[in-house]
């Protein structure tokens, strides 16, 4: 970087960072993600490097709804996060200029239309090289995001979830549901299945062959039992190997957590991750070439004591640290 | 009726009635509507006269979702109702054979398909003269029901609600939402707008002309303020006059109640009915030629202390009394 | 009273009154009823004139349980009440020495044994002329209390409730349930049915003849619909006339309130009293010769936002005012 | 107004109005008050005429805390309000340019410092003639607001509340609590007690003389019992007469509502207003020369089903209509 | 089996299996256990091999009540389970014909009578060789079930719980409580104490000798601390050894789980199992000759976010897999 | 001890112990800590050895409030604990006479005054050698307690928490907050920083240097990640070594637990301790010379299902066992 560019970057970093909780209380002010400045998406390219985006859509939920209210609840809970990751030492806002880009203008009663709108929202951001960190909404939203981010170069995927979400269709032919995004994304050529890994999959199944499609295409599924048997470090190492050095996406479904840690989600499955394990898993993913990430399926009306939104916000910060470190590495390159 | 027919009817009445709470506790057993026997819909014609039906669909909700979980919650709460209306003296199960016909097989991610399935579910029941009492689900479900019940004879309508639900479209063209069913039904010719009355309408409006369409077609809108000013008896009398003696439908949106009485709904509006007022209003409708009714928009994840489901169940019993009295009158005719 | 007796009374009044909320916050300290001193029941005669007593028993509940936890929740909520009734001007603690006498030592799994223990707890208090104000527990507890208070002189009764609680038996012969206390009390000769009035009765009934027993014995039942039609002042006046000047008991079942005001109860019925109406009704009962009272059926696990315990505590204070005024009148006589 | 000024005003009105719920769903986007644009307070004078402001402070609460979280919860609930008052026909955003000015930078652990900060926040707005509509926080916040708005001209006051909030001190001398703001404001000469009216006061009292100070200074206290006896229209008429035509302030404590309608508040008192009554009362205040208003004591952690925040948001819209109509009248003058 | 018998079995398996969640949503339809067909108990012998049964009774609860509402809540939550155990590969409905047999007709106010009714309900099922999987209700219900199943052949027992439930009596002589079932069952000769193992026992004790009776009779108690120290595999292996190859019963008290995973229970004890551990423990019990099982003490009114019912449903499915595998093994033998 | 002293002690032990849950149910009676006798603090010296004390103050909370309601909620939950620690065998009430000494008379709106009152409350107890076990309130309360207990002899500290609570000031100079107590205590010379250890610290930080002050003074901070890496036994051993044999204090902030186990606290941080780990950690501290302890930051309005108060009560019992064992050791010395 030239000195001028460097100065400009420093200025942006100084401007696009959260309000401090040592000066005004964290519960004060409008609830933007991490108390970050709010920026219109069209103003983001050139100004910020990471954009936090809400997608308040749950119109493809096949079970209990409510994830459309997730972005607001995660925003609210995220105002409790601070500037520095105590465990990894990453200070994300010193590494990347960040802003809250608001919500995608979804149509709650039209999934196909919303699918198009999401892709249209992300495409210019992707083309500008901005790294989006999205909060759902149900898991379907990953599909149009991936179409924007993976256009022209199939991405790798770290997918942390209780469910594989690679169904073909449900209810006699519905193909756009929150159980199908990754199958659709592979079919669309924006995910490279051999560079995809799913971690924490569990729960009873509808049929013995329901994961065959994914396995046949080379998607690596690490069920929760395998995680327990082998331990997180080994699983994380394998996940990194599967994804490799090429660009990749990270998708975290909050139902990967156990319902005690995340009751507020539409399709909870007992026997899941603790938040401590999830933090360890995410921290083990440092250095991957992540070009975007999402956190989905936080359904506030089903929550208890706000722990799901709180867990979502904490994991969002952890993911943000991964993205910011990567942004800084690219800026330094 | 012949003596034999009379015997058969008596036998059906004895069979299709609720389990008694004096013999087994009300909280025991599977939660069917009113602890009634469960009957497959195809077995209902000829066996029962009133069918209670759940429609667990909220895919056209434009606000907070959750009404898809309404039928189960209302079933559960309805097990606390008993056999005799203490205020009107109506003993519905002595007047009409009733059963729980289960739920319509909805597709939670496809409104158009669900629209077809609902109509297909109700059409044979309507053709057999069975009176359906439905529990939503969001308010959209009234439209396909009305198509089945009003085919060939536009119905009158008593519509108790905070919202007029006669929007044309939302979000740039979506015409099948829970804000449009009665406009669609008028357009489809299954509602006679001049025999329609809406009671309890209130809440801020998007635009000054949003009720013009309804008024232009002759729908009588009694806003909550007019109810307060004139009193329920007078309003009820006018409503009866508007609807007249011809066949009519009754639709009760739980958000007609004040949020203190029904917090568990997607679009609550303060300043609503108390349950006592709602009971009085319903009781004032005895004698109308009701051919069906529904209770919609109970959204259990948004409820507090179960009062919304409880109110829904209590009102459902009251509506059932209206229907049963009418069934008996027809049987006696 | 002699001067000495007067001094002793003044001293007792100064000692047995609540801690002030202007000196220490109302949420501080152990939660006794009204922040009153706690006194062992055996020490109460001669020391205090009104004893507040908990009966944490719900073993005869035929519906949803939880009222066993009522005394603690009402104690907690009652710490928010203050020293003076703003509407009637009654300052109860200036009129009668009051204390929290703790809970009756119930046996949660044995109704018959608990029945005996309750009577044994109240009999010495009754013999000493102490006025008990009890908090249930389910409504069954009124029966043993009435045996203690009404021994030798059948009492009149003001009974405010959604249910008549004069069933004979349930589930094939169970005669000690929360649906039977007043029938048992009449049979036991401790209630004079012709001096009993029940106000607010409502809700669907199991059978058309279920109130015949009560009516046949002369119990006056004022259903909620009659309350609405005639107005509270007229109903209260009639109630006073029914009970007359002789000793009487007041029993308030929290389910007399509408579920919006009291969701935390086992058998809620929609269409009930508001708290404002309940306060007006109680205030209209001044001057009756009340020898005791109870507030029952607060079930905290079923509550929402604590409004039921709060309503219970507010009504308890109102009842306490009635009792204290009567105690003072007797002391002055 | 000149044509240019008129154009500028029209432009401001077009710019500073809520996002429409017919285009994007109400649950989407950051939760600003009424989905209004967010504006820094220093940019407000000259741009907008009404500023909605949060004051997340509950450090002087003597009972249950939580009102510091009120602004965010009311913002969230207020996104459900729309553009037109169906009852009065007022379209506030067509009458006055409105924006969300964010929160006052309170110090949660220092009441005296916060008191200064609030006044400093409001003083320039007041001097610019901007009309502030504030959301607490506890009731103490009214005092510094009144110092800013009433400087140099004592204001009249419409105060709707369960409590008079004119205590002198608590806990041995603390004079800045949420029980003292209006006494402090009268002492500070920014309220004219003879033009003050308090409506809905109720609940037990600590001492018989606790309202003497207020009455001695000429404050008109209309207790809830008087409201019930005389009716809202008559009470509202008297209130208007007391306040007169001179500038006045409106303060609405959410605990004026009954706990069934507003459980989420620190010091609830049973027997309060319904939301319907509160709406009617507010609508009867049209035409008063209001220079500001607040809505206080919404405590989300104590809420149930969100009904308190919902009621707060609905009443806030109603108050906004009063203010906007007044702003338009002044602009037209 | 003969070819005919095999055909009949196949037909029964095809008929008595859950509705699929790929065809109709899991939240639709009446909530039977696992969305299984409902069958009258008298029709079960010969038709199904495993009967799921509710026992809505908590009349012997010595602590917080609510478990009487457990069967309905577990039914509701169980509709989210699917057809195949992803960890063990067991497809229970392919191995055993299953149905929901409804609830035992309990008497909520009479424990002795309910004790008789439960035994009477189970005896014909036991005699027909049907395997009952029961959902309580409080833990007392295990005693009459064991009398039916263990008549003539004392059973072994796997008992997973926080409490030993081998008290002699409470409150001065009450012997039928939820703290005594296994002592009563040993005394009745239907449990062989030397083949009984209790796992997860923890929490403070009333007296140092309270587990002496159990230990003296040879019951193996593995306290939670021993589980932690030795690990689940070793404990499970010992449990299998204790129980041996003879017929045994499995009883799972939900309070074996930690309150974070199961807050909705009457007597929670911190420091319990996670659901993941419980799943592992159950899976380690494959092959035992289980003749029945129960899951007890889910108390919905005490739950938060439904996680207790959800955990109960998930564990119920896991237990069902154990039973189904055993049924198939017997059928194949 | 002489025989007489021994007798007196035995008598005190017999008198100052909890009511048994085998005689009266645990949910009955006023909720004192552990169902212990209540004793005025001035009567405690000479009568009891351990005093349980509530401090209902949260006026220095910088985040979400509610901990002022902690003492009552923990009292209520603590009535479920029993007499004997099943894991360690400690029977605390046989080792030390214990009583509930009520609450410190705090001033909720004045931190400085409350600070003085707390110290004044504890000083005579400390001088009499009584061991206080306190329940907050927010963490600030530890500072005045430590001034009373550590006067003249700086204490060691075991501090289990998510936060270090050694900030200097917040919001431009506020030095008395719940984020500063241990810095103030070191400055005041009542804590010896080289004998202080903090365990479980985690969560994002405001600045990289925010723990430098503590580390510079020699406070040993064991972050949660180090706990996970090294294991609890090793960490506990080091903690014992740091504190040594001299008098020490134990402070347990409930937010040390994960939010799944303790959602009801003002500043939750994901990735915390399970209750099982916390129990193990506490049990590993046997033998330290503890002169007092506290459990803080339980905020009931933020709780879900009561699990936080339950965890608090269970940990309180565990801490009580540590203190009682120490009291007995001193008495025996």
C-alpha cells in the first residue's frame, strides 16, 4: 500500500468501529450489529471491508418459524461484544473496517422473489470484494448468497449444523426450503462439494439414504458422534484439509448448538455442541481463505432468557475475527 | 325426520361428543378439539354434522409468524371446555354430532399449493352439508374455505378483527397474503360484499384510502371506536341486519381481542375487545344462518401464560354453540 | 377498653405493622406477607388480631396444579403494598395488629391428613377470636378453615369465583377436591346456605343440573352475566342483604378474575372480572361481620409476568382492610 | 411561510418519515422509533420538528429495575405502527418532520451526572424549538427534560400515572429518585403547579399526608376512582381546563395502565387503565399547546409477551399525533 | 415365523408407523407420540408390539408439581422425531409395530386408586407380551407398572435419575410418594434389588443413612461423581453386568439431566447429565432384555423454551430404539 | 472446649439448622436461606457461626440490572437444598450453627451510602469472628464486605468469574461500579494481590491492556481457555497454592457459569463453566482458611425457568460446606 492508501485505510478503521462500552453503556443507542456505524449497502464498497447484513426471512422454514426476527435479536445481543478477542488476541476492528449494512429487503410471502433479491443485494458487494457476514433468517438464505459469492469460482464450505440441508425437495416437490440450500448450491456450481465439510450433523433421520446424495458428491459429513469420538482438534484439522487454501464460505446454523445453549431455533436436536466447543472449533479455523460467512436460524420467539441470541452474537463476533484477520492478511499481501 | 333417522341421529350424538371431565381429568388423553372423537375427513359426511378442523399454515403472514402452531395449542386449551354454555343454555353436543377431523395437509413453503389443498379438503365436506369450524393458521386460510363453502352462492360475512384484510397486494405484487383474503373472496364471487360486516377494526393505517375498496363495494366496517360509542348490542343488531337471513360465514381473528387478552398473535393492536365483550358479541349472533366459521391467528410462540390459546378455545366453544344451534334448527326444519 | 388495655393495644399496633418502604426498599428482606413481622401461630393469640397464613397445598386440584406455590409468590408480591388504602382511607395496621403466622404444615400427598391439620391449625386461633386471612393453595382449603371458624355457628359466605365449587364428587367418588368445599361445608353445618352468595360464576358446565344442589339449598348464585347486566353496586347490595349482619366468611378465588388479569391459576375461564371491578366489589362489602377470609388458587408456575401474584397481593390488601376495619369496630364496641 | 420555506418543509416531510410496511416488512431493518430516519441530535434543529429520543437510565428506580432497557424495546415495538391514526385521522408525518435522535449518553451509575447530561442534551433542542418525544428510562428523566423545556416559562403538565411522584426524599434523604421528579420540577420553577393535573393515581399509600404537598401547591390529582366515577370525557375536559392554553408538557408513565396491559414495569398497581381508555384519554387532549412529552417506565425484563412495549409504542404513536398536529398548527400560524 | 405370520407382521409394521414429515409438516395433525397411530389399549395386543402410554398423574409429588401435564408436552415434542436413529442405525418402526395407546385413566386426587388403575391398565398388556413405553407423570407411576410387568418374575432395573427414590415414607408415614417407588417395588417382589443399578444419583441428602436401605439390599448406586471419575463406557458396562441377561426394566427420570438441559421438572439438581451423555449412556444399553421402560417427571409449567419436553422426546426415541431392537430380536428368535 | 461450651455449641447446632423437608414440604414456610432460622444481625454474634446475608443492591451495574432481586430468588431456590453433601460427606449444620441474618439495609439510589451501610453491617460480625456468606446484588458489594473482613490483615482471594472486575473507572470517572471492586479492595489494602487468583475469566475485552493492572500487581488470572487446557484439578491446585494458608475470601460471580446454566445475570458470556465443573472446582478448595464468601449477580428478571437461582442456591450450599468445615476446624483447634 502507498502511504496515502495506508492513511485512508487507517481513517476508515478509525471511523468504522463500534461505539465503546466504557463511554456509553452497551444497552444504549440503536441496536446495530456490534454497535457499528450503519451504512447503506451502496455506500459500502470502498468504505468498509466487512459488511454485517441481516436477512429477516423464514419463508422456507418447514418446521417452527421465527427466524425472520433473528437479525434484530442478534443485533441487540451483539451490542454486548467488545473490541478484542481475549482468546486469540484478534482485534477485528483494528484489522478491517466494518459496518452494519442493514437488512436485505425481503418479501416474507415469496421465496422465489426473495431469492432473487438476496442475490441482487450481495452481487455488487461481492464484486467489490467486500466480505459479507450475514445473519438469518432461515438456512435457505445461504443459497442466494453463495450464488453471489461463488459466481465463477466454486467455493469450499465449512458448514456447522445439526442438519445436512441437502434434501432434494419436500411436500411433493418444493425445492426451495431451508433443508435444501447446499444441494441447490452444488447443483448451481457455486459450491465445490469435494471441498465441503459438514460438522455436528445429528438427530434422527427420515430415511437411511438421505445423506447419500451429499456423500456421493464428496461432501464430508462429520456427525456429532464422530466429533465426540475423535475430538475437536482432529476434526478441525481434517476440515481445514478438506477445504484447503482456496476461497471458502462458513455457514453456522445455530441449531448446531445443543438446545440448552440455543433453544430458540426452529428444529432443535438434542446432543449438540456447547458454546465452548463451538468457540474452540471456530478458533481452529484461523487462516482459511474465507470470503464470507453466515449465522442462521436464530428464532427469537422460541428463545428462553435470550440465550440463543446471546450465543449467536458471541459466535458472530468469533466469526468476525476470522474474517477480519483474513481481510488484513489480504490487505497486507 | 323418520323414527329411524331420529334414532340414528341420537346414536351419532351419543357417539360424537366429548369425553367427560368428571370421569377422566381434562388434561389427560390426546388433545383433540374439545376432547371430541377424531374422525378422518372422508368418514365425516353422514357421521357428523360439525367438523372441527385445523389449518396449520402461516406462510402468508406479513408480520410475526407462529400461527402455524395454532391448531395444536387451541386443541390443547379447548380440552378445558365443557358440555353446556352456562350463559345461553346451549348444549352443542346434544344438538349436533361433532368430531375433530384433524388438520388440512398444508405445504408450509407453498401458499398457492396450500390454497388448492385447503379448498380440496373443504369441498366434499361442503357438498355434504357438513358445517366446518376451522382453526388457523393465518387469516389467508379463510379464502380457500370460502371458495368451498360459497361456491354457487355468495355468502354473507361476520368478520371480527382488528384489521380489514382487504388489501390488494403487498411487497410489490403479492396477492395471496393474510391481509388480502376477503378482497380475494369478493373478487372470486364467494362473498357478497353488501352482506359483509367487519367489527372491531382499529390500529394505525398505512394510507388514508386503504379501506376505500371495501367501503366502495358495500362492506360495512364498524371500527372499534364506533363499537365503543354505540355499544355492542346496537352494533350486533346492525351486523345481523347487514348479513340477513341468507347463508353466512363467521370469521374471528384473535387479534380482535386486546393484546392483554391475546398477546399471542402476529399483528396485535392495542385498544381491542375484552373476552367478555367478545362473548357478548358472539352470543348476540344467535340465529344467523351460519354455514361455517373460523378462528385464526393464534400464534403460540408469541403467547404469554397461554391466555391467547385459552381465549381462542373459549371463543371456539361459543362459536360452536352458534353452529350447533343452527344445525339443530336445520335438522328440525 | 381500659387505659391499660388501650396502651397495650397501641403497643401491639406499633409492633405488628409492616416495615416501611420509605426506609428500606420493598424488595429487601425476607418476603413475609406485607413485610409484616413473623410470629409463631401459638404466640399469636393475645398478640395480634389478624393472622396472615399460607396453606401451600394443591393436592385436590383436578386440573392444572401449582397453587401449592401460591403462598410464597403472594408473600413476595405483597411486599409492594403500603400502609394506607387510598380509595377507602382505611389504614389497616392502625386498626388491627397483624402478623404473618407462617404456613400450615400440610402433607402434599395426603388430602385427608392435610384436611385435619388445617382444621387443627385454625381451631385455637378461632377460639381466641383471632381473624385469619389465608392464602392458598387450592380451594379445598376453605373447608377445614370453615370447620374451625364456623364451629357452633353456621357462617354466611361471600364467595367470589368463576366456579361454584359445590360438586358432590368427581372421578367416581372422590369427595375431597377443590370442586367440593362449599358443599362439604354446608353438609357439615358450618355454612348457612341461605346466607351464602356466589359472585362471578361463569364458564361452560358439565351438566345442566350441576348448580341445582346449591340453588335448592338457597345459595344465591350471581353469574357473571347477571353482574354485567345489573352492575356491581346492585349486586354488592344484594350480596350484603343475603349475608346479613351475622358472622360471615369471604372467599376469593383468583380465577374470578379474567385470565388476562390472572393467567396463573389452574382452571381459568375467560370473561372474568378486571382487577378494578374486583376492588370495587370488595370495597362495597365494608361493614359485613367478617370473621375470616381467604384468597386461593394462585398458581405461580402458570403465571406470566407475575400479574396473578400481584393481583392476589393487591386483593389481599383490600380484604385485609375489610377485616381490620371490622376488628377495630369490635375492639371499639 | 414563503413558497421556498414551504418547499423546504415539504422536502423535509418527505425525507423524515417512516419506511413503509407495504414495501419492506415491519420486522426488517434496524429498529428505530417508528422506522424513522436516524439523525444526530446536533443535526436535528432546522431539519426536523419532532425528535424521538431514548433515555436508557433507571438509576433512580426504588423498586424493580429494568427501564433502562425500555428505549430499545419500545423502538422495536414501534416499528409496527403505521402512518395514519385511524381514529382521529391525524397523519403525523404529513404534519411534522420526525426523526429518531438516538439515546442520551447516560451514566448508569451516576444519577447526578446523568441529570446534567440529559438537560445538556435537551437544551439546544429546546432552544431551537424542536419538540422532543422521549422514551425512558425511569420517571426521574422528566425532571432534567423539564428544566430544558421549561426554562424561563413554567409549563403546565398532563401527568398520567399510577403514582404522584411528588415525594420529597426516600431512604433518609435521597432527593433524586423516580418518585420525586415533579416536586423537584415545581421547586425548580419549571412547572407551574396550578397548571398541573395528575390522572389515574391509585395504589396503597405510605402515609395519609403523602399527597398534601402536591395538593397544597395546587396540583390537581384525579385518582383512578374519580376517573371511574366521573368518566373519561369529563376528566379530560377538566384536565384541559387546568392546563389551559399556555405551553404544557405531557408525561405518561406506563404504570398508569393496569398490569394486565403493562406487566413490564417496576411498580405496577392493579386497577389501572386499559389501553382503550388510555387512547381515548390522549385523543381528548388534542389542541393543547404541548411542547414536549415522554413515555416512561417500560421495563422489558419484567414484561410478558411484549405487551408492555407494544402498549408503549401504541401510546407513543398517539402522543406523536398530538405533537405533530400542534407542530403543524404552529407552522401554519 | 411362518410366511403368513411374516406377512401379517409386515402389514402391521407398515400400518403402525409414524406419519412422515416429508409429506406433511411435523407440526401438523393431532400430537400423538411420534405421530404414531392411536389405538385403544384393548385393541393393542396382537396388533402392536410396543405401546406408548401416557400417565398424567403427579399426585404423589412432594416438591413442585406439574408432571401430570408431561404426557401431552412430550407427545407434542416427539412429533419432531423421525424414523431412523442416525447414530445406531436402528429403524425402530421397521423392527416393531408401535402405537400410541392414549393415557391411563388416572384419578388426580387419589393416589391409591390411581395406583390400582395403572396396574389394571398394564396387566393385560403385560400378559399379552406387549412392551410398554410410558411417559409420566411423577416417578411413583413406575411402581404399579412394575407390579404388572414383574408379576411372577422379579425384574432387573436400569434407573437413571438424580434421586434414588427408595425412601420409606415422608411427612409422618406417607408411603406412596414419588420418592418411594423402587423401595415399594422391591418389597413387592417385582424388582430384584441385586439386579438393580441407579446411575446419576446426586444432590444434597436429608440424612447420611438414606441410601443404606438400597445398598443393604444390593442395589448398585453409581453417583454422578463416580460417573465423572470412571467415564460413561465403564459405568454402562458395569450396569449391563449388574442387570444381566434376564428381563429388566428401564426407568429414566428427566431430572437425571442437568437443569440447563431439563429445567422443567419438580426437583432439579445441578451437576447432572448433558443430553449428549444421556444419549451415549442409553446407546450403551443395547441388547439388554428390556420388557418395558418409562420416562418420567417432565413438568411443562416449569419448563423454559420447551427444552425439557424436547429432551424427553429425544430420549424417548432413543429408548424406543432399544425396545424395538429387542422386540425384533425376540420375533426373530 | 470445656464440656459446658461443648453443650452450648451442641444446643446452638441443634437450634440453628434448617427445617427438614421430610416433615414439612420444602416449598412451605417463608423462604429463608436453606430454611434456616432467621436471626437479627445484632443477635448473631455468640449465637451462630455462619450468617447468611442478602445484599439486594444493583445500583452500580453497568449492564442489565436485576441483581437487587437476587437474594429473594436465591433464598427461594435454596429451600430445596438438604442437610448433607452427598459428594464430600460434609454435613454443614452439624459443623456450624447457621442462620439467615436478613438483608443489609441498602439504599437503591445511592451507591456511596450503600457502600458505607454494607461495611457497617459486616464490621461487628467480622469483629465477632462470625463467617458471613453473602448473596448479592451486583459484584460491587464485595468491596465493602472485604473492608470489614480484611481490616488489618489483607486477605487472599479465590475469585470465580467471567470478568476480572479490576477496572479503574467507567463513563468518564465513575469508580464505584460492579467492574471495579477488586481494584478498589487492593488499593484499600484489604486484599493481598499476590494471594489473589481469578478463575474462568473470558469474553471479549474493551482493550488489550485492561488486565495489565491486575497482572502487574501479581493477581493470577486463569482464563477459561487455560482452565480447559490444563483441567480443573491442576487449576484448583495452583489456586490453593496462590492463596496459601492465610485467611482468604471466596467470591463467586454467577456469570462464571455458561449462560445455558445461568442466563439470569446482567453480563453473560458464552463459553462458561457447567454447574458440574463449578461444583468440582469448589470441592477442590476444601481446607482453605476462608473467612467469608459471596455469591453475586443472580438477576431473576433475566432468568429462564429459574435455573440461575437454582444454580446459585446449589453453589451456595457447596460454599457453605467449605465454610462450615472450616468453622468446625477452628472450633476444634
